[in-house]
């Protein structure tokens, strides 16, 4: 068995080491005897998602996002076909914003991919915090870090999690991120998956189910990861 992970524009969208998410997915696959191949796409590369199982779109500053968003319009149709066919996507912060219709800033509107019905408007101040989320689908809390000027509104879509600590999508509605088909969009940066092995396995399981019909992953020993996760939950959410 093998999974193919496409990393879109790692040279531009890699704030706070979003790349660590790739390493986590690859290692948790290999520990289970599943081969993992990572394809890095640069801005000028032609994309072909036909053999792709997971796409990672990381975060970036407004300047980098602007560069990427122009290029994304060229690959929009390929990405849309992939998503509608049940392809797995993890999009973080700037990448999450670009899943939607647009991101408005004082310098103008960045057009998004319109893969998910959401939009983002820049506000003041930046929303910077450690984050704890609860999810209806996952066995324990999701922890992470957010730093964004954008306020995202997901309408009727399901959120990735409910905010226990932090700001989330817009600091007002108590929701964080978005779930759409096998797409996860979230503001949680950097080592999201190493900090949350249950989220990593959810992503892997979606990809393996689509490709091989596998609905359960072999368990791994996550004792230390669970302890680290619990420590963060207790630190930011007393009680
Ligand atoms: N530039 C976007 C914002 O500030 C996303 C930033 C990020 O990816 N951290 O909202």
C-alpha cells in the first residue's frame, strides 16, 4: 500500500513549519507499513492530482498568499475535481482562507478557489492565541496555535472544531476551521498533526478509505503524544 502526498508551494506557504504535517503523515503511514511518497509542487510546476491521495496547502503572509492565489486560479478546476471526487485536503491558515471565495484586505481582494462556501475579511487586531478545540468526531481535544488577521465565515458548513480556548474563525461565533467532504481547513499552524495524532489519523484514514476501502488504521502507541496534548489542554483550559 502506498499514499501520495502533494505539498503545494512549500517554498511560499510554510509558515511556522507547516511542513511538519507532511513528515507526520509520512511517518505514521510508514510505521504501519504503508509507503508514503511526497511530491512538492513549485509555483511554475504543472499539477496532476490523478494519483494524489492527500494535498497540503500551508499558511503564508498576505504577500505570499497574493502570489499563490494568482497561480491557484490556473489549477482551480483540477483541485475542484479532486475535492468533489473525495480527495483529501488539509489547508492551514492562508491556505484555508484560499479554499473560500475571497480574502478581503485593505490592499484589495484576493480571489480564492471557491472549493468551499466560505469567505474571509481582514480585521484588527490580529487573532493570536494558543487554541483548544473540541470536535464531535474526534476522541479528544485538538490543540494548536493561531495567528491571523483574517476573519473567516463558513455559513452552513460544519466547523473543524468548537473553540474551548482561543479565537477560531472570527473570534465571535465559537467555531474553528471547516469540514467539507474530505477537506479540512483550519487556522491551526505549524505542527498541527504531530500535536494531534488523532487528526493525522483521520486524514490518513480518509485517504486510505478512498483508495483502498480501508476504514480502520492499525493503532500506534501514542502515549507520549496523548500526554503532551493533555498537558496543553490543562494549561489553557483549567477544569
Ligand atoms: N495572511 C493571513 C492572515 O493574516 C494568513 C496568515 C497565516 O497564514 N498565518 O489572516
